């Protein structure tokens, strides 16, 4: 009898009280905007002349250079850049790849395609294009290569485009969408990659759509 009384009269009251108690938090959750698909964009401009402290170049474990399992039909030596994952893969034999953490182009500057490395440079000079000067008027029109240069210690030029795989003087941007379309690595990593890939290396840039 008591069980029947609970089900008929007290249980609905308990449910109603619980709904009233949860209503504010549910309303807040519904009002909260969804996470941006580009929430990892790093809001920072280029900083020519800034020389990072060596401790700043120690990356989070996931972005450190490491050998990983990677199945592909591409030949060893190929470079595959996954802009969505923020990784560059240098393909090795046996379904393996050497993976590097990278910074990629922010929204509006991302692209995909197949190119080859046409030139390599150590401590490259930097000449910001006119479009970049328009966005960041304070930038120098030319900057000689060196530790404070935004292109970092090495640059690998892609085809006849303005895009490069290069180092950086902003290691905190690795893993983020920050560039104007180039791909940046910390200096130790770009030196390592530079030493292991020749001119003519095939580079595949993949951009998977976000859901």
C-alpha cells in the first residue's frame, strides 16, 4: 500500500522538484555557445627580433618529434602534412613515419595540394609579402636570417608558391592555427627535417573538413 502511494503521489512531486532544481543549469548549458571549430587559433602576430628561450622550445609530449605507426601507399621519403591534426609526417619504410608537431595556417589561409620542395635555405632571409605588410604594417620590409627571424633556422620552399616549411621564433605557436599558410616547426625539428629531405621531395598537404 505504501509503495502504491509513493508511485502515485510522491514520485511525481520528487521528479518535479528535481527538474526545478536543474532548470537554471540546463538553461545555462543551452545558452552557452558551441565551441568554435577554430578555437585553437593562436591570436598572435609575427614578432621579428624576438629570440625564444631554449626552455620555450620544449614542446608538449604530443607535438615532440617521434616515430609513429602510419599506413600509407606513398613511398618512403614523402612528406604528408595533416593540417587538421597539426602534424607533419615524413614517411619511413614499414608503415612508419617520423611525426613532427607543426603550426598551420589560420582560417582563411589554409590550403591543400601536392607540391615538391624546390629550394632549401639555412637561416633564410625574410621578405614579408605586401599582403602581410597590409595586415601588420609594423613589420620590416626585409630581415636578414638569424635567431630572431620568424622563418627560424631552416626553410624548405614549396614549388613556385610563397609557402614554406620553416622554423620559428615563436615555439608557443606549435599545434595552433596561426600562420599565413606556411608550416612552422621548432628550430631543432626543422633542422632535423632539413637534413633528411632533399630538393625534389614530394609534399602532400591534406586538409580534412571539420564536422
